């Protein structure tokens, strides 16, 4: 299911560490760079052989000044390594890693943009922006949940103000 629009949170930055299956993200080239013609800038969290993985197409942001040059292209791997293969002794952040993709790969000269639709299960992390008054707690999360058939965002238990 799709989540309702995310309530606005003033003076806070939002980020996600994991994304549910079928989440779509898009790479956006930085100013002065453009994607190579014919390349698709979207990625999607898919079930690949029982593991949630990002599915990538070849994508590259190149300097507009050398757009027509024959510079070699760097191919991205088509799926990320599953989270469970790391050697870290730390416990996993999600109870069901197979249903969530981790942070996508970074692409030189590009940033990631979220599709406007979040899926049930998405957890977003909020943190007060620098320079604003932080009343404890100064960070928190919101989760998109299905509660008795209604899809809602859980309340955010933090406050950032500019009262100073």
C-alpha cells in the first residue's frame, strides 16, 4: 500500500536507511552535469532470488562540457550486495532484511531523489537542522503503518524551533 503525504516537519532533515520492496528512487545529475543520452535514471528495490536488492541500469552523469567526448563509461553492478553478507557483528537494523533494501550506491556528480510515494513499512529518520533550537528529543522516526486497514504515519516525538 501507498502512504499518505508525509506531514511537514519544520526545521528538520529527513533520511531513510532502508526502503521496502518496490520503492523507486531516481538519480538527479548535479548542476553542470547531464545524464548520458538514453540512460534511465531510476532504480527500484526488488526481490532478487529471495533477497531485497536495488536493480540498477547503466547510469552516468557527465560534465556538460565533455558531453560529446568518448570518455569511457563506468558500469554500475546491476544489484547491490545483500546486507547479510557483511562481516559486521552488529545486529541487523531491520527484523526482516529480505523485505528491505539498504542505502543505494552513490553515483559521482548525482544525488538521489525519492519518488513521492512511500510504501507501507518505510521508516524515515528526522534530525533537527543545524542552527535551530533543539528540544529533547532532537531526533526521531516516523513509520508508515497499516493500522486496522488505515495507512498512517506514526507520530513524530521531537521538536525543532527557531524561537531564539
